[in-house]
């Protein structure tokens, strides 16, 4: 008897509140979908390596954060990573201190590939590597050779997280560890002399939905960490039984109180 009564009670509540609950559940579902598909936090940098040279001579140390250019005058590139910090999308973040020495047979282009960690609102994390191209130029005058490391409009790369597309752009060098200082897009070095500057980047959601032409796209594959599992939801039958048990206790308690009241107020024969 108890279970059918509870079942009828629950059905009555559902009929009276169905529309409101349906709207609320739909809204929460949309919020959950949005939070799962959108990165909220960027932890960077985890690493950064030099890759994919174009032209030039032999390069020693590819795939690391320090490379050397072969030739009569030794040259090279190095980045000392900044400490890992958390940033919002669209917020400039510091990759590290770049040391550039013009020399040797420099490539015309080389990529710096920062590894960053993206986190969504449900703490789903994924490490994504963005291979961002930079340009190297050389100028010669009598008695003077100058090299430049240049960030251009295509110093960007795209990557995917939760089936959404994101872009990392290298966009500025500064002399001090502070992005409030005016930045420049190039680092210049006389051949054989080392120059240093802080390199900044920014990550943002790409509204185009497709990789930018000429950039490298990487997928989040083997570095993903799933969010913690959601708490277990009781089965409907368990809820009905639990509700029936509570109702039974209330009925017995009410019956006991009525019995006690009758005994207390009854008149002796």
C-alpha cells in the first residue's frame, strides 16, 4: 500500500511542477555543455622547444629549448622558461627570457612550440602543444652583419581542446618582466653578440572553427586527464523505498501519539 501511495504522490508533484523542472533541467544541461566545451584557465608554460627549421645550415639541439647555428660565427637561440602560472584566455602570459645570438647559417624560419595546459570549468585538463613560427633575417653592410628574430602576423598556431579550436600567438618582446612596458616584435643582434628579451604570448578561442592557413594544428590526444566522476545518483526505486520508509515512520508515530492521547483523556469506568 505504501509504495503505490508514494508513487501517486510523486506523480502528482511531477504533474504540478513538470514544466518548471523541465525548464531548469534544460538550462542546467546547456550550462554543463558550455562549461565542458570551453577552456576557462590556461596553465603555462609547461615547456617550450625549437622545431621545424626552414633553410639554413645544421642546427644542433632541435627539439630542446636551446639550439646552435653552425657556421663561421657561432649563433643560436635559447629560452629560459618563466615559472608556470595560471591565466585567463585573452590574457598575455610570459613564456620566458629569450637569448638570441646572430651567427652561423641561420634558418629563415623556426618554430617555438610552447606546451600549455588547458582546464575547463569541470577541471578537465589537457596539455596542448602549439608550434608557432618565427622569422629570422640577416642584413649585411661593409664591416657589419646584423640578425633579427621577428614575430610576424603569422606567428600563430592553432590547437584543439574538447573539440573546440584555440590559437596561441607570439606577439611581443619586452626588456623587463612586465607587459605594461611597450613591446616590440623583433629582437636584433649584431653577429656574435647575444641579446635578450622577455617573450609574451596570448591564447584565445578561435571563432573561425578551422585552422588558420599556414599554422600547425595539434590535437589533444594522450595528455588528457578526465574530470573526477560525478556523485552516484540513487535509482528511482531506491528513492521510492526511502520515501515509503519515511512515510511509514510518520504514520506509526502519528498513530502512537493518537493512542497516547486517547489513553490520557479516557475516563475510568
